[in-house]
C-alpha cells in the first residue's frame, strides 16, 4: 500500500523502491469522501451496470487518465449483475496502439498476496506455525530468534527495507536488466539495524516477504514459482498468472513507462528479480478478478487461518478502517493490494459487502501530473469506488 512533470529522478526512483516495489506504503488520508449524486448502487446491494453507471465509470476513468498522465489503463469491475471491462489510452506511445483488456501486466507487490497465501497453506498443513521464529528456517536474520512469521507477513518485523538501501539503489539503476538473488537482496537489508524491536511498530518492507518466500521453499522443498504454480495458481485456474524467473513477459502486453534522469524511458523488459517473492509476478484482468475474490474470502485457506489473515495492524495514527493484515490491506472495507515497479502499476480489490471486485492495470509508474503524492493506481481506485461503492470509498 502509493509533483509536476519532470521531478528529480532520484527521489522518484527512491520513492518507488522504498515503497516496496512501490506498493503497500500506506499514504494515509481521511477515509470516506463525497458520494456521487444519484449513486450507481445502493450500499450493500452490489453493482448494477446500467447505462448510467457505465457512462459514469467511463467518465471518471477518462478524467483520471488525463489527470495522472498515465498513457493507458485497463479497468474492470465485477459484481452481481455487473461485468464492466474497458481499456483506455495507448499501449505503445511510439505507435499509438491502443490498450486492450486481454493484456498481461506486471503486478509488482500484488505478488506478496500470492507468497503469503503459500505460507498460510503451509500453516494449514501443519508444516509451519505463524508464531515460529524466522531463524528456524533462514539463518543469519538479525533478531531471527525473535521475529516471527506472523510479524513478517504483517510488516511488523522492524527489518530494514532492502530497496531503501543506497548500494541496492545504485546496483539496480546502473543495470535494470540484471538478476538479483534473494540472498543478495537480504544482504542489503541486513547491513542495517532494525528500525524498531520486532512487533513494536509497523513499517512496509520488501525484506519481510523475501524471507517468507524462502520459508516456502525450505519447507515445501520446491522453488517458490513451482509451489505457487501447483498450489495457488492451478487450483484457481489462473492460467495467465506467472511468476517469472527472468525478465520474460507473456504476450500480449503494453509497453511500460518510467522516469529516469528526468527522462521518460521504456521499462517493459526490466528484470523484476529484485522484487522476487515481493514483486515479480505478471497477471491479467480476468485472472485478477478471480484472485480478488479468492484472496478476500480465503478460498484456498481454512476459515480460522483466513480470520487471522484479516487481523490488521497499522501505523500509529492511522484512520479507522485502514490496516494491513497478513500480506494484504483493508481500506474502507475493500480487501486487496496494490503494486508498482518501473513501468507498471496495479490495484486489485474485493468488497465482501457488495461481492464486488475491482482491478486496475496501468502502463506507467511515473508521478501523476497532478502533483498528488499518492500512486496513480490509488487515484483510479478512489474515482471508481466513488461511483460503485459510495459508502466504501477507497483512499490510500
């Protein structure tokens, strides 16, 4: 949980990296918001896609695309009696090719929702316990005898976020096509002291989920991508969702745009290995609708495990209705995660009260033209939920 054009490039990259493949940092704003006049749905009634609601969605998505300066967007809303899918803008600025709803997209930190689901499946199997110390599974972790798997999944370990390390930053920007190993990533983190004692605070850190990916590998005896394929993706028929082991990117997909050294560049084929268990995956609109429901309702987990997953923590002073559970956030009733890495942003949410999922896929992680500090995906989430769930407006 994310200036005028042409901001200083280092702060932009720094913001993206520190935010955890640019996602999940809770940029806090008051929850609520003004509902649209003549709201499209009655709170709790689900989404109805009549012509009026569809026209409003078209209008607010188009306006948000213009306000943020994102080249293209794919948007889907799915609920009882509704299946809204639309693509806006361009997929390739050089050719003017339009965005399409069947495109694959890099989803950044939404990867965390898959990794933590894998961990929780191992909890259900009795292979691990959430209150086990990480030191039982991974050697060399600072305070590894005190930091628990639960604290890692809920961002309460205190471990330094490797993507905020200066040496990591230089290594990545000097060659964004290189491959990183999980051990290299952890080395950048472990060179720093903890930011707070385990369990004594909350801070988003990619380091946490890298460690949980290693736990899945250690306990299952499988590479993380193979475990996810067999135990998470295949049971849900998520055939278009992939955990890449290099910079491979399924076709078709949009070009992705980022800003570096004050210039917009194409980041489509940057290697996502630096996100690994915290941010490497790709997916599609249709698959993410399925995943939104499964994640929020606990399709692959025992009910008591899902209940623990939804127990949230938050930074001190966070407004009511906002918190981070085990690899997911809850914002004004919406359950899910956002994602961002160079070239792409995403947002996948589910609102149980309305049995409604929302997916947004963007082909840029550049700062919004409006100067809004929040990530572009959050701006889309707010605008869309003001139409489809005026009693539950998403603000992150």
